[in-house]
């Protein structure tokens, strides 16, 4: 136990105090690591989560029409509907400039992290709009935004405890070991993506066991892996089809809709009209 504490505590070199200076016996010098602070990431995580929840509540009230009594409505400038991701992007840009130019510390850094999280929450909530370059918020494609915010929350939540991706000095055995682990983990994440498991692959970058499980399990039908690896293996193709059947997708969609709201029939019709 003593050796472990000794490895964690950094003691500054001894300072010689002049003989004429009297030091009070009540003086206490705290020994800690001033550079270690988990608060900014925690505030960022909470800001993303709260922003996403509030945003979804507001948008669902606006869609149902019950938000008009509370003054809630879509933001329009000169007749143009301004999506809330626009405000999120502006917040991210502004906060990024402050973080780089001012390099705040302490409470200021916590506040900047929270504001940055608000911008991330507003922006990622419309991830499907980035992807499709059209308003698919209340369509089936809009459910991709829920997957995106889930990935962001898992990643930021994992980083609250801190993360050292590469350990040891460059060239040492510990350094090479950590680099090898990262390389293997990235390979597993690529396999997950090839198997059609996008969410698993993204989360696996930060949680290795998720990438390992995703790489071992069967690929989704229609993925690159299934098309190239299961074409000559009908048994594996059949097992994959039965595992990732329509019922599985419906269960996942029910969870998405519970969190973010179900797609509307009008949204589906608008999507079909745009495709036509």
C-alpha cells in the first residue's frame, strides 16, 4: 500500500527556508495533483444529457401542438425555419474559440465544458439531418439521431473517469504494449463496422470489450461482411437473418421511440415525396 501511494504522490524538491522566518506549526500543505480534474468532462456529459432530454420534450410538444400555450414553436427568421442544430454549431464554435484562446481553468473550465455540451446536445440531436441533408427529424431515418446521441453519451460517460490511451515513455515496453492494444482494438472496431454494427464499432473505440463482442458475433444481413463471408456459408447467413430479424429491429425502434418520440405519418409521407 505504501509503495502504491508513493507512486501516486509527486513531492516537490525541498525548499530551504531562511533561518529568520518563523513557520507556524499549524501550517498544512495539501499534497495532490492540481492537474487532475474530472469535473469538466462530467459537466459536459450532464449538459449533453439534459440538453437532449429538454430538446426532445420541446420538439414533441411543438409537434403535438400543445406547446403553443407555453410559447413553444419553431424558430423562423425571415420565414426560414432555423433548426436547433444551427444554434448548437454556433455554441460549439464560440466555446471552442474561448477554450483555445483563453484556456480557462477551474470553475471557468467547468462552465465552458457545460456550454460546449449544450452545443453538442443540440447538434447531435439532428445528426440524421447531417447525414441525409434534409429534414428527416420525424421519419424512420431520424432515428439515427437517437443512435448518435447514445454513442456520444456512452463515450463522454466513459471518459469521466479519465483515459490514458498510451502509457509509458515512447519506446519503452509499456508504450509498445499500449500501442499494440490500441491497434488490435481498432482492428476489432473496423470488423464491427464491416459487420454493419456502426454503434458497436464507435463505442468499441473507447470500451474494448464492446468491440471484442461485436467482432465475434454474427454480422448483420446486408453488411459487407455478410455479403463477402456468408455467400458460400448458407448456415451462417440463415443464422444471421434469424438473429437480426424484423422483430429485433422493432424492439430497438420501440426503445428509440420511447426516448425520442415515434416518427409521424406526415413525416413518413414527406420523406416519400422527397424520394419520389
